[in-house]
């Protein structure tokens, strides 16, 4: 059964005269991986900031498991929403393990004095926390680097560590802002598996990404934000096929779409065949030598111009 985990109602965020997010309704259900896509400046991060209490929305409400959230980051984390940031925010001079321990502090009962005095209660809690943090590092694949300084990790591992730290607060919903930015294809694939594994732990995921292959492979549902407004929402298939999305954002079919790649190849091959047919009476190198005749031929079809230039480019 699907129950709403997160419900944003009519969320608007204005900065002076600029409306970065406009009347957005949005739901994430339990067990779902939902994608949020849109061009640069569409308002995706601003929307995340409204969900996590970093910004107080100009209008609208955000509820988590049926309760309206106070717009305060620590209360949002306490309620059960964790996030990562578009620009990695780690404690650079702390170790990998310490960074995860910091993420756990909302779930530990030990207060400031207990921590300062390092009494028996604190030491017991500290041991438990460390065990939990190590479990997370195993899960994320960074256990062997527990004592490395965060700043010495390669970029892809810093992103992973941020996810581990977010998970340390034991969330019911995880928000990821561009988790694969700067990753190589292998790391991106691994992150895909990681997000599936997080979902399998019973954590719903909302993810912002520009990598369309990643989004469409991963998400049960995708919402498209354009100029602060939700343009379309649906399954990956529905969103990919929507002409408004293609026009506003995708521009051309995403590179993983085998149908589109085939169609482009067929088109190019047909154009080449057509161009060759038209020139069959002329010497083979006429494209290089007979400038006026060639340019007359290529004005007929756009495709032949492209096919010619490709062939020429390869020959050179
Ligand atoms: N604190 C702020 N003050 C003023 N304007 C802001 C602020 N934060 C964001 N904006 C503006 O709001 C709009 C949306 O920005 P936002 O960062 O949310 O976009 P985005 O969809 O996350 O883009 P990207 O894909 O590049 O990360 C932009 O025009 C941005 O300049
Ligand atoms: Mg952003």
C-alpha cells in the first residue's frame, strides 16, 4: 500500500521580484524513488530548501507523514527527512567516520554536558553510535577508509560519504541534490545501485539529477520543473514522451534511448545514399572538387548537408 511520506502543497518561494518556485504540489509515497528534473535555474534546489526548512516558503505547506513541518532544518531532520547538497558539505578536516558520527547527533540522547564530561553514559552511547556509523560505512563501501580525512577522498567518494552522513540521521525520506555530478560512468552506475539499496531499506528517495539516463533508469515517477512551475509529472515513459518536456528541457532524446539512436543512424544512412545517388554520374571526389554543383545539391535536403559534412570530416 502506498501512503504519502512527503506532501508539499502550493509551495511558492519568492526572492524579491523573482519567483523561483511557483505553486508546486508534490507528493512522495512510501517505497518510491521520485525524480525532480528541469533546466538550470528551474528552482529544483530552491524547492529542496523549502522542503528541508532552509527556506521558509513564501506560501504553502510541507508535511511529513501527515504532520506539517516547522521550517527549521534541525526539526525537519528530526522528523525524518535527510538530504545531501548540490555543493558537497562535509567537514573536510574530520575523518570519514567522524563525518558520519556528526550525522547521527539528532538520534543520540546524550546532551552537551554528558559529551563534555565523557561520563559512562556518554561512552556507551558513543560506542553504539560508532557501531551504527561503521554499519553505514560498510553499506556505502567506505569502511576501509574510516580514518581518512574527508578532504583526501576522491570526489565520487565524498559524494558517497555525504549520503552516509545523511543516512546516519535514520531518515524515512532522503533528498539527493545531484548525487552523480562529477562522477564517472562506473561511479554513476554504482550510485544507481546504491539508491535502489537505500529504497530497499524502506527509505523513500527524492532525487534531483541532470543525468537523464540515471533518472529514467531509477525513478518510479519523475516531475519536471520549468521556471519554478511543475510542468509534467508521471512515469519515466510518460515524461520522456511528453513533447513539452522535450521542448523545454531535453531538447533531443537522451543518449541512452536506443530507438532514437537507431532512427538517427537510419536517417543519416538514407541521406548518404540519397546524396550518392544524385551524384552517381559524377566522379567520386566531386564533393571535394565541384563546389558549385555540390552546394546546389546540398541545399535540397538538410540531412544531406549533415551527412556530407560527417563523411568529409571523417575523410580528413
Ligand atoms: N537565495 C537566493 N536568493 C535569490 N535568488 C535565488 C536564491 N536561491 C536561488 N535563487 C534563484 O532562484 C532560481 C532557481 O535557482 P535554483 O538554484 O533553485 O535552480 P536549480 O533548478 O537548482 O538549478 P541548477 O540545475 O543549476 O542547480 C535562480 O534564478 C536562482 O538565481
Ligand atoms: Mg540546483
